[in-house]
C-alpha cells in the first residue's frame, strides 16, 4: 500500500510575489459598491410618483392638519399676453423683488434681539419685558406652562436694500385736512431715500387758478421741509454723513397748458428754488398737462438714476385736478417704474361715482363782487370705469349731494400706487362725523357732503390695474361685467324725476296732465327695465365676488334698480287709476298729489320686487356700514317704494285779484337803478379753474 505524502507549502517572500497588473485594493472596491448603492437609492427616491410623496408627507401630519390641506387642481389658468419689462420673482419688480423686504437699512442684515418660542416643553421663560414693564401669560402649542414675559419693543429686522423695494404697491389714499401732514410724511420719505444714497427730489406745481391762492402757502410748507432736513443734517444724521457732498438736490416743474422746468439743472440752494416757485404764474387756460410734465421729467432727470454715482429720484406733485392728459397714464407708469421713481401726489379726494364737483370760487380782489360762485371742476371719478348706477328717480326728495369716495382720482392714484408712492387726499372740511353744509365749504375748495373713515374705506380700494387687466376682470365675472355695463348706461341716460302734483282746473285739464305724466313714465320705464335686465345677467356670479367694493356695488345697484322699477311701474298704474275718475272727499280741495307710501296696491309682482329690493339694500347697510354704499342704501330705504293719492287745496280755481291800487311802492326810475349799480361792486365771471 503506497502512501501519498502531501507537498510542503511553499511560502514566497515579498520580493518573490508575482503582483498582477489587474489587482485593485479592497478599499477601492468598497467605495465603488457604496457609491452604487447610494445612486440606486437616489434614483429610487426621485422616481417615486409625486402623489406618493405627498401621501407619505401627509401621513406624518396630525389629523387636523391633514384635513386642512386642500390639494385641488385649479380649474382655470390665466396667462398674460402683456410683455413684461422685467422678469423674475413676481414679474412685477423683476429679480429685485428677491431683496430683503425691510423698512430699515443696514450694511449687514441683522436679526432683532429676542426669542421666538415654539411648542416643545419649556416650563418658564423670563427676561423679556415690555417698554413699560408689562408682563403677561401666553399659552402656545406644546404645553408651555408658567409666566411668560413678552418683550413689546422688539426691533425691526434690517437688510441691505431699501429703495429697490419701492416697486411694492404704494398707498392708494391718505386723508388729511391740511397739507402739513402730507409734508411731514414726504420729509420722512426723503430721509429714508437718503439712508441709501444721494437723492434728487423733483417738485411739480399745478398752475391752475384754483391753486393760485394756495401756492404761497405750499411754498411755505416747501420751506419747512428743507428747514427740517437742515436740522437733521446739522444734528449729524447718518443719512447725510454717508455722502461726501450735496446729498440732496432739488428741481421744480410748473405745468398748465405747457410744461416749464423752473430750474435749468438740479440745485442744492433752497433759496433759489423758493424764488422760482414764488414766481409761478397762473395759467388761465384751465388745462393741466399733469402726466406730460411727469413723463418729460423722467426723460430729463433719468441720467441721475442711470449714471454713477447713482441717485434716487422722487417726484412730488401738488395739484387739485385730475389732469387733461390722463390718456398718457400707462406710458407714465411704465417710465416711472422702469427707473424706480416713486410718485407722491398732494391732491384732492375724488367724489364718489362722479367726474365733476363744484368749487367755491370767491373773487380774490375785494374791489369786485364777493358772493361765491360755484365752478365745475373735474376731480373724479375714483375708478377706471363707472361702477355706480345713477338713478335720479330713486329719491323723490332730490338727488343726493356729492360724497367723498375715500380715494383720489383714479389716474393719479394709480400712478402713486403702481410706483410705490402715496396719494394724499387733502380737504379742509374733512369731518367723518357730520354732514358738511354747503355754506361751510372753504373758498377754492370743492363741496362734499360727507366724508368717511379711511380705515374703513381701505378695504374698498378700486382696482388699480391696466386697461387690459380691468377688461379681463370683467370677463371672468358676469356680476362685475353687468355692474359696469349698467353704470355706463345709466350715465348716458340719466333718469328724470316725475311729476307728482296735479291741480284740477276741470276734468279735461286733469286728464291731459295725467296723460303727459304717463308719457314721461312710458319713456322712463324701459330705461329702468334695461338697467335691471343688464344687472340680472350677473346675478348667478354675485356669490363669486370676493372684494367688498364689488359686493357693495352690485348689491346697491340691484337694490336701487329694483326699488326704482317698483316706483316707476306703481306710479304709472296710479296715474291710470286716476284717469278713470276720482272725487275729492272735501269739496274745497282742488289738487291731487302722489306721495310715497309703504303699501303697494297695484300688483303682486311689484310686491315681490319690493321685497327683493329691501333684501339687497339691507345687506348693503349691514355688511358695508360706514361706507358711501351703505349711506345710499339707508337713504333709499328711507323712501317708500309705493304711492298713494292725497288731496290738497292750492287755490288753482280761486278768482285772481286785479292788479292796481296805491298800496305798492313805485318802481325805481332808470336813473336810480343806474346809481344803485354804480355803487354796487362789479361782478366778473369766474376764471377757468
């Protein structure tokens, strides 16, 4: 039996090892394997459907939070065809909208001191005390227990940019009785601009006759601004220290029928500026080229914005009218936004739903007759298109007087709003508590019966958008479209108040007067029905209106239109009834008169419309209290929609006394009249304002 002996193991020395060129270290293989695993996990995660990711996320939420998430796909998408000058965040201010949104300026963005506490088990927090030492207990999610002292004077955050955020929408209307409040705010805005860089302020002055007596006062306020800025500069304010020389330059522009640049170039000499402003002459043409002046100023001074060292530009406009060239609004808005120029206007409030108001003009020369003259001036409307249905037959006591809209004229206010400026509505008779009697109206000021709380009116701001965007808003909601269409129709064909008193000389004469009144009603009735049918087309979309202004406008229009429809048809029916014959209960009476009445005795259909009118008007009065819409609704409800006949004695058939006798004073002679006229101050017509 043979025996096989195993061969001895041969061990090679390191020098004898045969190293293959294809052999790799083990650590490298491990790295490759791990990288492949990571890539595979990444691909698996990114390829997971979005719905699964949302489902996986929502399953980790509490039940209440999960229920609140409503991930619905929009039914409609809107794509604007308007070319955008800038693109980026929000496409309004371009990429600059991504800058820090902060009211303070700082070289380095800093967070305010203080703590922000979330739920999570802190038992007691102390050390934050308010400015007056107030403390309080505040409960939050997570079971915070104990007294928590909250600091009330936490500083605002700071950031490295300020004026580049001026593309943010401006203020649509700030009400004040005098321009001093506006001047103080403008001074503050100038200081804010100087915080960032040197600034050029351009002042615009309306040359119309209505501002003739006010320009001197404006010039004094103008001086006050620079006095305050001079005090601030002398105190070593950082806004002035930041710049080496001439931090603030100013220029002035006057505009009427023509545009005049009062200073050849911007200056830092305030006395020179005040001299030119004091020499402004009144333009008697009555034409104000407001938007042309602003647009020309952009072209003239834009180099200060473009060339280094760059300056901020600010435009401040003093005027009391809309401007006769507001067709240039869009171009002016575009130019100001392109060069980031905020526009501030110290102007007048627009009347509610009206284009014109009457200014109280008193001849400034005491040698002429001083009784006031009322001159129509265009200071409205406050919206792009009419949004108030005008119904003269609504109130048999007479047409309501002009009221403040709460905002400035649409064109100028939109210019401020779009450029990040402010429109100041200045009126010396502003009183939100009481009606302003016509006799109390200040000279060279428009008469407005009522004013409204700016805090309440803020929610009823008009749509300050382009013409195309406004038309789109009309198309997407039939209630809006119906309101504007009805308002435009009623502006073209205003309603006329009907005859209500019918003296009876004889039967034939009375029948003739009733027939004439019926013909007037026959003309009025189809107009009212056309307004009603127009508004009715938008009734289904009424509940889709979300803005209080449109809700109040549509409901008021429907309520008033229904009310006037009932009055008109009931009026016609009562006239027809009278033509059939009526007898006076008192034989002495000789006149029939129609007076408003709560009851409706001429048809059930009218009763239904009367109930609907009341529902609409009550909703306006309740949901929009403290606004012009609510005031008109309450006034409408104060007048009944029905009619009833009453009889009176007017003496229409009484015998006329023959003139004569010696009891009357003799008429003055021609010489006496000429002498009286010579002693009376001469009256001259009011100029174009």
